[in-house]
C-alpha cells in the first residue's frame, strides 16, 4: 500500500470519529433544550438518548431529595435519621400510588401521541391530573392524623415517635406535592417532552437544597424547626415544582393543547385510566411495600443497624432512580411505537435501552463496591452505624447488572399498557421470595442485617431473569390501551 493511502485512512478515521463525537454532543444539546421530533421514526439509539438524558437527570433530581434530607438530618442524631427512614418507608405507599397513577398516564398519553391523536392526549392528561388530586386529598385526610400511631406500628422507639411525629405528619398531609409532581411529569414523559419534566425537578430541588438547612437549623430569619423543617422545605420545593409543571402543561405550543373544554371529568377515559393505574399502583405497591417488610426485619437489630440501612439504601436509590430515567425512556418508546403500529421498533428499543442501562449501573456498582466506606462516611461518621451502611452498599450493588435489565423490561411492559405481567412478577419476586428469604437469612441462619442485604441482591437478579422470559413471549405487543 502506498504512503499516500496510509495517510488517507487515518485521516478518514479521525474525521469519522469527530463526526460521531459531534453527533453525540449535538444529541445532548438537543435533549437538554427539548426535542419535538417524532420518536416513532428515525434511529432508535438517538431517540433513546434524546429521551433518556433529561429523564435520567430528572430522576437524579428526584433522588437528590432523599439524599439532601438525610444529610442535613444526620446532624440531629440517629433518632432523627431513624425517623426519616421509617417515614420514607411509610411514604413508599404514597410513592407507589403516585408512580402507579403515572404508569397509566404515561401509557395512555404515549399511545395517543403515537397515533397522532392530539386531542385524545390532552383529554387523557387532564383526567390523570383530576385522578391524582382526588387520591392525594383522601390520603392527606386519612394519613396525617395517624402519624404517631403509624410510626409505632413500624417499630419506632418512643423517642423517635416523640421527636419525629411532626415530620411524618407534614409529609403525609402534603402528599399532593408528591402525587402531582409524579403525575404531571409522567404526562410530559409520555408525550416525549422529557426536558420539561427535568426542569421541573431542577426547580424543586434547588428550593429544597436552599431551604432545608434554613428550616432545620433556623438560619437567618427562618424558624428553627428541627426535623420538621426538612419536611417543610421538601414540600415547598415539590409544591412549587408541581405548580410550575401544571403551568407548562396548560401552556400553548406543546405536543398537545389543553383548552377549557378539557377541564371536566370524562368517565369513560377516567375508567380506562383507573384500570391501568389501579393495576400499576398495586404493582408498585408490591415492590415498595417489600421495603417496609425489610425495614421491619432490620429494626429488630437496633437503631444503629436501621440507621446504617437507611443511609445505604438512600445512596443506592441515588443510583437506581437515574436508571428509572432510562427505563422511562424505553416505556415512552414502546407506547409511541405501538401507537404507530411498529411493535418491532418497540422491541428493539427495549433491548437497546437495557444494554445502555447495564453499562451505567455496572459502572456505578463497581464504584460502590470499591469506595463503599468513603461514600457512607459522607453521610455519617458514627462508628456504630458505618459498618451496616458499608455492607448494605457493597452487597446490594452486586445485583446491579441484573437489575439494570429488570428495570427496563418492567417499565416496557407498563409503557405497552400491560401492567398485569409486571404485577404478577413483582408479587412472586418481592413478597413470595424476597421477604421470606430476608427473614430466613437474617434471623433463622443468623446472618443478621447482611441476610437482608443478600436477599435484596438475589431478588434483583431473579426479577431480571423472569422479566426477560415473559418479555420474549411478546404478548405485550397485543395490548390495547
């Protein structure tokens, strides 16, 4: 080969590499600005990136709520940390409802967008908002007065109930901020407007980060509210974000336009939404309620073990919630592709998103295993608490590679409107497998808290394998929404 041709090939390779790099960065810029492209056509990889980047950042912001709260509250001592952990376990029920409602909203809106039915998408969106408001009001009226009793049921020590009931009461009373934030952002995700949902969480988190220490420690003109201040700051941040999200929802110029005639309850659409969301809520409830069972088992080993578990799980959620962003991108792709009568495109998008998620969570898992002690130290230096947090982080991270695919596959069923399949899988994996296994390993086999952490890892892996088997059967492609 001549010297000239040898010079041309490297130059061509450099040009190709530069073109790929420029394409990647242009995709990031487009994703952050907000893209109005049709996700039912074009390259699947680029479509996933455009949807996933803002969704991942959105979920990062969601996880920061939990991490910021536990960081500031850790300065108040183990009892305060235990209160947050027990309250968050109770709030998992509200998160289950909010996420379940959002599953139905995303599936219906995505399907209508794929069908190019803008009016149908607007109608589904408003019915989802109405349903979320009704549910949130009922939860507040029932849950807030029972806050101290609920903490005692969860096994909280008397000192935890005495000092932490106000935090729990505020979080339950203001649950509408959680429900509406999840619901409206789910509508944006289903429509493909993921960048708006991302900006909503940026706003909410910025307020929480600034106001948290102000209300907890009484900085400047703010009252010193202690642990209750964390609840106040969180709900101000979430509430402001929800109001901003709703203002963008009814604003003209989006993928669909909400007008005055959409501000009424439509029983037919509401019924279909309730059917989807009801199953979706039960599905998420099964998974999240299992965390309550795990907390109950952990609490038998004392406050230090519980505090270590709370810190470890908060850090783990910091990694898993961004992965939900990738999973949500897959769900949107599935819903819109099925609406456009392109089931093969939907399937290819799911496997591609699962691969991307595996790379991300695999890297995070390695970091957690290697630097577990340093990471836990950022949140607590208590020598009695740290070992439990380190064990939790290292052991659970070993299941990340499997769970990366499990998360994407589960959400893909939901994006197709097939909410029953992942519900049945969750019922088996979490209630009939994880909880009994955690009890046996921790108490019967005397593994202690490590038994609980091992059960979580094994359950993650089981979920991924079973979900893959059901997904390959392809029945989800036939679902009508």
